[in-house]
């Protein structure tokens, strides 16, 4: 069940953590992020040279209270489906999902392409994508094999300006 208090607390912490990781991540040095004024859209717009090129959606998975992700699947909150299926929310830009564990010590990202494929040719009314029932609600389900752990950690690799766009 959605809790406005929990959402506000977790959302603010996750946004601050992602800002910190993004700013300090060498491979994203040519990009900037900013929060949109609309609280009902994605969490961040990503810019390069002043142009809006992508979006980021952030979430804290409170049941993930260890460093390692203990599940084989990820449940996507139904209210987040719109960020990949509704142009009003994604502005025709790729949107990467970033999920943190409860204490923000680990994260994974899901490429926009993976999310779009999950919802492709489906709609939330008929739920043609894989779902699972939790507390009476149906949640889209994504295999853990389709995510990238530690995307915003500084790795010893050559920075690539196009990397973010390829991840989206």
C-alpha cells in the first residue's frame, strides 16, 4: 500500500544519493541532471549541452535491506509504468530506472529499452506483461538478469560521452 510519508522520506534520500553518485561519476561528466517542476513526472531530466536527452526515475526498494539483491525478480510499481508508456511523462526521451537498497549502499539500473520491452504492446488495463500479485495488487515483474548493478559507481574504465545514452 502506498504511503505518502514513506515515499517522501525515501524519495528525498534516493534523489540526493543519485545526485551525489551522478556528479561524481567520471563517465557522466558531460551530463547534468535537474528535477522537473512537475512532481508527477520522472525524478530527473538529463541534459547534455543544454539539451534534454534522457530521464532518470529513482526508487528505494525498502524490502532490499542487504547489500546483495536477494530476489530473482524485481517488481515495478504500477504507478511507475507511465514513465515508459505515456509520452506526457517521458517526453519522448529514454528513461532509466535506478533502484537503491534500503540503506542506499547499493543500487542497480534498468535500461530504458528493457523497460519499454517489458511494456511493449501492453497496457495496464489488460496487464499483458508478466505480473505477480502482492497485497492484492498486480505488479509488472522483471528478471534480475536484465539489470545492471553499480551503474553509477566510478569504475576504472574510459569515460564515454555516449555511454549514458546507450544505457537509456
